């Protein structure tokens, strides 16, 4: 399952970053790391961007970028 598939309010753990290059480096620098818990706070009306909570701060990601983040849902 990817981050873009989660609904508002759902939480998950990051299991893999499928993106590459500078995007992957930027995400890692922002704390998007394997094993981190991430929660979807809001999704824009047209589905892009997605606002998430990770490491106690809010981060907005484009839907295309969120599709490159594989997650495992947690309860």
C-alpha cells in the first residue's frame, strides 16, 4: 500500500521509499525514513497535495511523491 492510498486520519509506518535521485534525498532530509510513523491529516479536494504528520511536524507532499512511499497500516 502507498501513502497516497491512505484516507484522512489513518496512520501507517513507512516500509520503503520507491522514489530515487534528488526526491529521495529531500524526503530523507525531511525525516521521511523507513520505520517512521506517518499520519494523513488532510487531503486537498482534488487529491493533491496530501498533508501528513511525521516526527511532530506537518509536511505537504504531492500525490505523485506520496505514491512513491510504501507504508504498512497501523492501528
